[in-house]
C-alpha cells in the first residue's frame, strides 16, 4: 500500500512541475505584453500629436522609418565597437 502511495506521489511531481512551468510561461508572457504596452503608449501619443499638427500619415511613417534606420546604425556601430 505504501509503495503504491509513493508511486502515485512521484507520478504527480511532473504534473506539478508542468503547472509551475506553465504558470512561469504565462507570467513571462504577461510581463512582456506589459513592457511592450509601456513602450507603445508614448509612440502612439507622439503620432496623435503629429496628426493634430497636420502631419500626413505618410510623413509620420517616413519619420519613424528614418528614426529606426538611425537607431539601427547606432546599434550596429555600438555592437562593432564592443568586439
């Protein structure tokens, strides 16, 4: 009887670990979504302000594309200097 109980308990252990892994994964997903949301809010506010100033959507896209290109160049320069 005791052997069957031990066997049953050891069989539950992977399920508990799976539940912990699932919970950790879900928490990581939520934290990442919250982090992205905090990053997106100022960008959306910026776009709204530009629209209120009369900047066309194509110009806004061009400005953000240019900024992204500048950031890529700066990142590549920084990465190369670290080597």
